[in-house]
């Protein structure tokens, strides 16, 4: 929020991702007076997912002073920690006995008119839809969608592609954005993702209707879980398909996790292709005092043959004044997860960086 009450929101995921496509309900107002400016923000508990039996919450405030290129934080003021690093932020206590349960219902109706002149024939076209978001507990969210209407989804940003490989377009649909960070796998941001939700409802650039879908996500203790199942309709030569994704990870140590993902189904084929993968994620934001060190390892099997598999590892030291990283990825020439994003296969990739600032 800024001094004239202009607002934006985003979701921080896994101490690294700043997902601006995310949107939720909250309120904010700012005012300017002789002493400066102030802002007040109100966030309904139902807009958040939290552990109801924990009276200690993480909290952080950052102010950016543009004229001085200065950032001021309430708690986590280390230069090594950006705002996306929530490990080590401030603590607020006393929020006890609160509940984030409830139901959100979003009905929709898409209407149209089709006129044919030879032979003469007029048809009114209608497609009712319904989205129901239900939180049985403050830490679990379930979503049901029927005849899903994505007409209120923001348009994709126009991108110019000068390569022979497809480019990634971020997810903006509410059904798939709900707890999308739980489905994040090994920190892969582009090539090699075993699950990419944009593959559902869009096949080879063609819209395919979603007839129904169910999704459940949440965090219970140290377990993070997410599962979704979608039934797509037949359109443009594509048959009706059932697509399923399940993801679970277990928090270990202070900021690390071990997890697995399974997908089943192919948006463009009736074959029930299955993909399974495991990932190990290590992170320590207090290494050597206030330094950050992170490492990831993953392995994915998209078939029975060795050429249908993928694996990789990465280590990062994103600090001042020394910042370095090293990553390796191997993708077999037949590695092609039907619900993933793999624009380039049969490749071994080494990536390294080193930076030192004075």
C-alpha cells in the first residue's frame, strides 16, 4: 500500500517465490498529514491459512523510501534476507481463539447467441458454472468447481518468443492458484517441471473446457499436502480426460523438507500416463550467523526406461558480499511428463555463478 491507498498483493512461497498472480480479500487505507503518512490494513482470517492452535504468528513490515533508495524493516533487517525470506521475521503473540473457517460461493453464467443463415437456425447458448471454496479448518482448504468459467481471469502478458522452444506463461486462474506453492517441486522454475497447471484446460494452444474439478490442500502439523482431480470436456478433437495430481511434503529441521509428487493422465490422449518424483530441499537462513545456504535434489520418473527419467541438484549461497551457486540437471530424450513443462529434452545442463561486491 502507498500513501494514496493504491494496493497490490502477492503470495510468498518457499522463501523464494513472489507470486503476484495470487489474489485474496483484504482491506487497506492510507492518509497523509503534517507529520507524514500512515496506513491501516485489515485481513480477514478466512483469507489466510494458519495453524489455529499456535498463538505465535510471523509478521513483517517493510517500507521502501524511493527518494533515498532505502528499505526499512521492522524485524528481519539483514542485508542477506530479502522480503521473500520469511525465516527470521518478527513475532506477534496473543492471536488466540481465532478461526479461519468458512465458505465462499462464486456462481457464474456464460451466455451466447449463435445464428446460422444457411440453413436458417438460431440457438441461445448457455453454460452455468459454480465454484465453492470451503475451509473445514483454518489450515485446510477444499475447492469444487463445475463448468468452470475463467472469464474473470486476467489476460496473459504478451510475450515475444524468438526461440524454437515454447515459453512459460504464469498461472492466473483462482482454482489452480489456491495453495499453488504446495505443488512446487524442487524449486524448478522452467524446464523439467513434472507438474504445470497451465497444461490443464489448454492443449496445444486450444481451450478445452473443464467440466468439474476437486481440490484439497492444507498443512497439518509438519505435513503439507495437496491433491486435485479435474475432468475436462471434449472439444476440438480432444476426448474427455480425467487428470489427477497428488503432492505431499514433510517439514524437517527448521526450514527443510522432503516430498513426493504423482501425476496421472494426459490432456491430449486417453492414455493414463503416470509420473512420480521425489525431492529433497534444504535451507538454513542462519548459516554462520545471518547467511543463507540452500540445496535441492530431485528425481522424476516418467516411464519405465532410463531415457524417460530426469534428475538434478542445486546448491545456492545467495549472500553479500559473496554470492554463488551451482546446479546440474539431466533430462532424458524421452522425458515428457504429460502434465509438466519440458520444452527441451535430451539435455545435460550445468549452471554456475559467482559474484563478489565491493
